[in-house]
C-alpha cells in the first residue's frame, strides 16, 4: 500500500493515534486502522475541510476514516456536527473511557448508586461522549448550560433526520443530567423539558407594530418582578393573542392607544367561536381569564402613566362570563376508607406513602413533592411537618400522624447515600414528577373499585371530613394553608352539620304529626332554626335566602340599590338614612355614596 505524504505535525498525530490503538490490544489491526488516519489527514488536513463536507459525503467515507474521526472527537481535537453524530451513531464511549479513566469510574459508580442499571449507565456515557463531541469540551468540564445546548442540538438533529430515536435520546439525556449532578459536575437538578412555543411567540412578536410590542414587553418586564414565570408566560400568551387578532382585524391599529371598545367586542365574539386545543369551545373560565388579563393590562398601564395607553379601560366587568361556583368534589367516608386500604397493600412504596400522605395531610401535589429531608421536626412529644413555600407563597407547620412518620422513616431508609439534593422524593437522582403522584392515586382508586380519583380530591376529602366532625374553620384554614377564610368557607357549603342535626331533629317531630296531629311545642325549634326564622324575611332572596353570618361584611349588600331598575319612595327615607349612617360608620365610602344619591333623588322629587 502506497504511503500517503503528510506533514510532520500530521505524522505526529497519526503516531499518537497508532500508539493509542496499540494500547487497547488490537495488535496488527491497529496498523491497518492507521491507514484511515493518513487518508483523513491527507484529504481534510486539520479537520476544517471535513466540517464543510455535506452529511452524505461524510457518511460515505471508509469505516477506517470514521474510526479516526471518532478518536479525534473523543480526544477533543475536533467538534462534530450533531447531524453526523446522530446519523452515524459513533461509538465514542470506549475512547472517552480510555482517556478519562478516573472520571469514567466516578461516573459509573454514581450512576449505579442512584439506581441505574448497567445498560442505562452505558447509554448515558455514550450520549455524554456525543455532548463532548458537539461542544469540544472534556466531560469533567461540561457545565449544565453546555449540556442544555448539546441536548437541544442533538434532539433537533434527530427530529430533522426523522430517525425515530428522539424520544429515547431525550430520556437518556435526562438521566445523564441526574448522574452529572450527583457526580458533582453540574450544579442544577435535572428537569424535564416539554416542547415550548418560543418560536411561535417570537414570530408573533415580530408581526406586531413596534409601538404595541414595545409597550406590551415593558408591561411584561414589570410583571416578572412580582409574579411567577408561569403567570407571566400566560399573560404574554393572552396579550399576544389579542394583539394579533386586533391588528389582523383592523389594519389601522399601530399602537396600544389605538385599541378601543370595538376591538374588545369583536375579540369576545371570536373567543366564543374559537376552538380549544382538545376540541370544542373554550371554557367560560378560560374566556374570563383572557379578558381578566386584558383588563389588568389596560388598567395598569393607565395607572403607571405609560405614554402609549388608551384614555380609558376598554374592558368592563360586565364583559366577564359568570363563573361557575361548583362545590369541591370529595370522596365519602366509605370510598375514602377503601382507597386507604388499597394503598396500604400497594407494591410500590412510593404509592403507599403518596396516598396516605395526601389523604391525611391535605397537601397539594407541589407541596408534597417539594418536601425536604429535614421537613419533620419534633416539638415537645409530637412530630410536625414543615410544608415549604408553595402556591400561596407561605409555609406552615402541620401535625404529623405517627403512621406517616413511620412511612417517612421507611422511605428515608431506602434513600441512596451521597445524593446532593435535599428533596425528599427522589427517584434515580431525579425529582419525582407530578404525573407519578397522579398515577399513584389512580392506581389505588382502581384497586379500591371507587372509579377515578385525583390527588386534589383527597385534599377536599380531608377538609370535608374535618368540618363534618366539628373542626373549626380557622383550624382547617391553617391546616390547608389558606390565606383567607373565604377559601375555606366553601367546605362549609358542602355539609353543615349543625343544619343537618337541626333538620333531622325537627323532621322526627314533624313525622309524629302523622300519628298524633298536634301543634309542635316551642322547644321543638332549635337555636339555629330560631335564628334562621328571625332572619328569613330580611334575608330572603328570589330563589333562596342569604346565609351570611351577621358579623361578616358583604361586598354586594347594596347591589340592588345600585341597579338602574331600583325605585324608592319617600316612606323609605328613614331606612335609607340609617343605611347611609351605617356605611359612614364602617368607612364604606362607595356604599355611603349610593345612599346619599338615593336620598338626593328623593329630595329632588319632593321639591318638584
């Protein structure tokens, strides 16, 4: 075979490659593989010409050339394109392991400790080699940002080439991030990534007039200071949808100040006709949410003094669909008992712990999965659970049932040593996702034969059980982490035990009338029934009555007086004056003005 002429630098590179091959024990095969290295150096020099080749030309090279390219990438001498790595499926793992033996040993040991099998460990190491080849960085120097970049480029290549390996590669990259974190290379816990609409939103922003885009982006920047990223993202989607609709419907719209009432009215009709993502019309709560975000946007930019703001808010409260006030769905006592019995015999320890915990504490899914290893504290002779800051930005302590303490101790005993994360619920080095909590409750419900059940249903069940057994509203609010008693009062609407007791006590005495007709004695009327009878005339509504406690204020107690159809006459003037004085004493300025206006109307009618 004719020896290809090379420069001294290339000869040294080929010699290094040959030495590395001989160290693997290939023997005479190593000398044959060197031919591929000489061909590559002769044709492509330092590798720049190789990078300029089309993918088809790269893949058509001799296998010995591919072996040398793999060695160059694994040793950090060249960077590979993600398309070549995905299409060729190069075997970078063995070469990478030879050149970084200590890191490889630590990587494998860490992956085994957090629960990965041998095959999964090797897949992670191979994908790590691809990440190193794409970035040109040694494995021990890969940061989380570099892994993110390599992940995105490799997954895009897999999707672009339609090789059907994108899902498997995504899972392996997610597992790899867990191992890299617990091995001490990365400083961020792995997180699952879902497809985003970032490109779609970027295109929508680009299609808007510059003044509109500038004002809306400025508003979103202000929101990001005080609100969670998810809330800001939802607001961005609502503003973009409306802005694109208004600009398409009216070509004269060039700024936010150009948006007026007619655009809102047209948008409302379009929302009602628009289909939801899963088919069917948008739910009224979704329509209400969209309009609410628009009203807040216009109100705030006017209040903040934005230059590009309309003269008034074009969205009115009357535009909002009336929300459904459905009662919380809960399990009755029999179904709840069956669910717990099914959970206690579940094979998966997480399923047992999950259902018991949610049913006995009323935690939300996010609060449950956010618990840390030091969440249990002992105060006196009892154990308490510290629930971290969650949905309502508050943390709290709740009493911990002894059975739950035993389940937690058993879970911690199974926890692998050396985990860097303080999260309590970790599986193979990764935070357990919310979908696994859903599955745990669903499996227990199916095994119990009670149909479908959700984690939040267990929260409603605990609150309902507590209020039916005499627990105070204030205690339930503290247990559930409610900031306002209004959030907790909804459970009082499900089953008021006092009313039920009063009803059945009177019913028994009414039934006696059929056997011995006589007038019920005054003692047959209980305390609560007496109060309801006394208030029924003044609290009667068109189709029911108001059960609001007297000591509680009501934002709607003057709603009839503010209606355009309300009519009053002079004989009601003393009552109107007492209501005005009551509003003044309470500091209810709006209510005071309503009654002052009514009195003024009476005085004007008397004068005429």
